[in-house]
C-alpha cells in the first residue's frame, strides 16, 4: 500500500472547483512529481494533504490511516513534512535557530519545558550541512536569498525526520549547479525510505529525478506514470500546449484555428519534434512557471 | 403591552443607529483589512463637532449636519487612511490594533482638550413632534433614525453593487494586488471606504447623542455594540451586520426593561453588548491558518545575561536610594510605577514576543489583586496563588477564541474587560461599586514588610526577577517557539506545534504576570477598589508599553514610570489633561509601527556611545570586560537585530565595534542573491 493516498479529493472555493476528484499516491522510497499548468490545483492539493485546507469531499490516507480530519500538527507528528511555495521561514530567527526550533517542536513542548536540554547544535548543523546552507547558519532567515530559504525549509522539515516530504517548488531560486546537487539530495532522501512528493516547474529536475509523475489539470489527474510515459501522453501535451500533436493531421491549422499559439496556458515551449513535446532531459530550464 | 411596544421601538431605534455605525466598520475593515477600534471615537469627535457647529456657533441644523457628514467626517476619514492606517492591512494585526487604539485614545484626548468637560446637550431632531402610534409615543427622531438606517442599507447596496467604484471595492476585498493589475486603484478605494466609513460613524454618533449624551467615553464605547453587530456578519456581510445590530438593539432594550433591578442580573444590563460580542466570537467557525505570512519583525537586541544582571542590580540600587530619599506619597507613586512596569512586562511576553494584543491587561491585574485580598494570605503562598488564579482566568479567556485569529482574541479581551468590571469588580462580593477592600502587606518567611520603602524595593526586586526570567525564556527553547509562532503559524503547524494550546498557555502566563503585579499593588496600597483596574485604562497602558518599547524589559520599566507620571502631570496641569492623552494616542499612532519603541533608540544611542568611547573607557578601567567580551555580546545582539545589520561572523567585526558593509563579504552569497528565480 502506498504511504500517501489522495482519494477523490474535491476542493471548492465558492463556485470555483480548484481540485476536482483528484486521485494519486506517493510511495515510500520514491520521488513522485506533481506537475501541471498554473492554477491546476497543485498547491491546493498540498494544503489538503498537509491539513491546512479542508477538502469539500474525498479522503487523504497516510501510513494506512485516514487523516482527512486530523489537524495539521498531528499529521506532522505522524510523519508528514512540507515546504511552502510562498516562503514561510521564521524571518526573525537565524537560519540555525529555524532548524533548532523545528527540532524542539518535534521533541514536543513538554520536553522543552522540562528542560531536557535544547536540541544538539551538532545535529542541527549537520542538517544545514546536508542541504548545503551551513554558510548561512548565523544569518537572519529573512535576509537570505530565496533559493537558500527553500533549502532552509527543507532542512527544517528534516529536523522532524518525516516519512513523507511535500516539497512545493523546492528548486525555484536555485542556480543550475545547486539544482543538480538538490536532485542528488532528493535521491538520497528517497533512498532512506522517505516518500517525496514534489510540485515543480523545472522539467529537467522533474524528469531526471522522479520515479513517477502525476499531471494535474483543472484539478484532476489527467495522467500518471514514469517520466517517459507522461512525456508521451497526449492529454498532457494538450494540457500544456493547448493541443495534442497526435491529432495533427494539420497541426498548424488546428493550433491556429482553435488554440492560438500564444495561448496563455502554455507553460512549455512548442517544439517541432512530433513525438517528444516535452524537452529532453538536459535541455535547460523552461520559461514560465509560477512566478 | 404598550411598555413592550415601547421597548421594542427603542430597541429598533438603537439597533438602527448601531447598524449605521457597524456598516461603516465593516466597510473599512473589508476593504483595507484594518479593524478600526477608533470607529466609535471618531463618531464621538464628530458628535462634538456637530454640537460645536449647531449649538456653539449657532449654525442652522441642516448646515451643521451637512458639514459634519459630507465635509468634516469624510475629510478626516480620508486623512486617516492616507496618513495613518495606509498599508497596515498587510502587516501583523498587532500593529494595526495598536495604531487604532492610539487613534482612539488620541481622539478622546483631543476632544477633552478642545471641548473641556461641561454640561452640554444636543436636542433630538424635531423635538416635540411626537406621534402616537398603537398607544405609545414615537418621536420624530426615532422615526428618522430607523428610516436613515434603511437609506444607508440601500445606499451601500447600490454603491457596492451598481457602481464601478463599488465593484472595485468588492474586488479589493479579495485581492488588492490583482485589482491593481487590472487597472483599479486600491488606494483610491481604500480612501473612499474610509471616508464613507467615518461619515457613517459620524451619522451614528449624531443620531445617538441626544439619547446617550455628549460624553467622551459613552459614545466611544458604543463602538463595542457596533463590533458585536459587525461580528455577526463576520466583518464581511452587510445584511448579517444589520440583523446583528437590530437584534442587539432589541436585546439591550428588553434587558434594560425587564431584568430585575437588583442582584447579579441587574449588572447584566450593562454588559449585554459585551456578552453579545463574546458569544458571537465564541460561536464563530474555525479560522484557517493564513499562508503567505508577513516576514520577520526586527526585535530589540537581547542583552547577555551578564549585562541584564548588571542593569537589574543597578535598578535595585537606584530604587533603594530613591526609597530612602522619598516620602510616603512619592514612594506610593514609585510602587505604582513598579506595578505598571510589571504589567507591561506581561505585555512584552504577549505582544512583544508572541505578537498577540490584549486590551484587558489591567483587568488581569485586578483579578490578581482581588484574589490576594480575598485569600487573606499575605505571604508568598498567597501571592503565588493570586498569580495562578489570574493565569487561570487568562487561559479561560483565551480558551473559547483558541480557534480564531489575533484580532478576535484582542476584541474578546476588550469584551472580557467590560464584563469583569461591571459584573465582578463592582459587584458586592468583590470590591463593590465605588467600594474598596483592605489588603495586608506581604510578609516573606514570617517577616512582614511593613515599611513602604522596603515594600517598594521588594516590588522592584520582583520586577527585576520577572524581567530576568523573561529574558531567560526568550533565549531558550520556548522563546524560539514563540517567535516562530509569531512569524509563521502555518509553518509551526506543519512542523507539529499545536498553536492553539501554546497560545492559551502564553495568554495564561501573561495574565499571571499581570495578576502578580496586581496582588503586589494591593499589598502596597493597603486598600484597593474597582476604580484602580478600570478596563479603559488598559488602553493607555498598552499604548505606553508600545511607545516605550514592547519588545524589551527596558521599555517596560520606562513605560511603567511614564504611565505612573500621567495622572501626576494631569493634576498639576489640569488645562492640558486632554492634551496628554492626545500626545500618547497620536504618539502611538506614529510609533506603533515599530514595536521596539523608544527603548530601542536608547539602545542605539548606547551602542553609538560604546563605539565612540567604549575602547578608551575600557582601556582606563581594566575591570570592565575586554573587547572580546563586547564582541561576543554584540554578536548575540546582532543575531536578534540583524534586520539591517548582517551577521557579524561572515562580515567581520572590528575591535572598535564598527562593521564592514557586506559589499564584498562572501562571494557565494553574491551568487545566491543574484541567481534569478526560474522554472
């Protein structure tokens, strides 16, 4: 059984359906990608999974138990950790204290009150070292660059040793080398037996690191599979490009007639290659994305 | 039967006036996210202006009304939005609360200064033209008020739903940034809604003034009724707000008509709006954690334990010196200052560290004092029990609103303050109305501290101990959690912190500190009464705490002295009594955005002096800590205060304390900072 199961989740805001009968899963030891055009409902899904947003319908199962009505902090205690697309670092604290406070919270308020000693500085510094931001340890968290703050959020999660990591656009703000290192880190974390579910716009990273990818469009999962499978999927290409190259008896005609090429929903570049619309691994970062 | 009709009519009349006030409150809050606690105070000032125009200057009624409603009030509203509350909506709620409380106190001060207390009366509209309806007399004024509330309702509906700017107003509720992208002007929308909102406050004030009387406080606090009504509509829905206002008007009217005139139920009559507010807030559904938080707040530097001990010792020496020099009356003042300073310490914990605002901190002090008196245990056990009882009461206040956000917590403390004062403090089983209760001086280990001088010194000792405990807490695990929770509740939740219980604990601890101060105060004075813990005085207390710096122990000490000096200054300059409140209020308006307050300016001055002369002085006096010590300490300070100053380890600190600007500090950081976000 997968560690995390999202089962027919529906989220409505007034008349808008942000998530529509979404079903997907994330398994331990694997990196799972959640991709889709802007406004597809990815972050809302994360909010539902982590407990910040109550779904209108549907269920979330984690570690064999239904957690749909379990409050945020209890889900965390059961082994969920997440990072945020819009940063939520503790700006008034130093980078080191950000992780330290997470470790303290993990041990519980009562443990802290009893004064069993603060979390070991060595452990905290090792975490900072691991995500590669040890150089910033004494900086205030609201003064560090965006990419570093995202890594800080990851380190903060890891302080709680979570079974499931929910990463919301973790690599934005990182340069190319940093992104490569980050990919290696994700593989390592998965190899430790954690499930990683990641919303990400950097297709190089997604295609290179993920074992499985779910594609979300208009709040529903339109495709799931390995990077290869997803890349060739007609529905995915349609979601990203506005038309599917498969039914291109006269692609240019179809494209220009019903879906103009400068369609606002185009996140991926239109490539001339018929079979592979998504760029091959290593072709460089894609423009667009949620900025 | 006819009396029932009369009460119904009166209820509808006051409900209509509340509805007008409340709709203005909803309008300003929903478009700018700034909850204007001074809404009623603005209505009060406008009623005075109306009196000034119509009675003192003898203008025709219609002209005075026109000028107030369509010139002065909108102008003031526009001015406030433009220069006072602009941009507060995106900041922490504690800041906008403090600023508008400052506005409230400032308005009262201004009104007292311009229109000194003297009997004034405002006639109802068309006096004498009463109509008999179903056997009861209906005044023209009442009919006009009820009709005007209908006009306001329709007018607001048309404004919001049928005009372009109204659509922009509704859009700005959801997302001002998006509105800007689509060519709307959120600033214009905000200014308009404040102009209209203030005008509505003025209208409500003018309509109510003939019934309530031209009084600084009565009209200001009528705003609690408006809050209560607006809360029913969750500060969003205008129809529900009208419903809330009408029900509140009716309930209040029936309560005053049918409740018994003695016993506990009699006191309920005075607190119906506050009870209504409390019930509505408690019944509100769970608030969602807000994501996309404001970033870190620059806090005052944390002194090292060494330095804190030094200053604490110096303070105790100073107080010991003053205690021997002062006479009895000055000693009592010094003790009062120590009391206020301790209550402000409780705000340092709650507001400065925790980011929550309490508008009833003096009430908790009153609970502590009452417990101390009633326990009749004038020793450390009794003192500790008094503090515990106050802490328990504080936790109980926070418990029902545990699920809600900071604004509602603050408002429910205001309601709590009103309820406690009218129903408990003034009741026969407590202090009694205008009554006092005797209290004994504290005895420590069997030795009664009889002399006032010694007692005041013991109070200063308690202040120092509490301050040290607070600093210790701030530096430790719990302090870090407090700051983390203030910076991002959502992140704390996903890390596994149950913010709700943590908040209840914080509130209880803070109330306990205030209660301890109150208990010590009771022992100092020997007799205490309800008048010393009036809930209204919690507001200047909060303001002075913020003005002097609510993030530091030093700020609390200075603020305590400042608050003690207020009545002294007032009694020596009776003509400037209002001016002082105006200065404090508007001072808080100006300084409220920086919770570090004046104390932080002092710290900066101290660092400047240290930089200039520190090395020389230290070189001459070898006993003082070496530069290395100073460096270590400054490092700790910089950690807490590094908003502007980057960390010193990577930047480089010179022995004289000057800091390199990090232009060329760390190449890797340069790269990181300039890496363009992508993906």
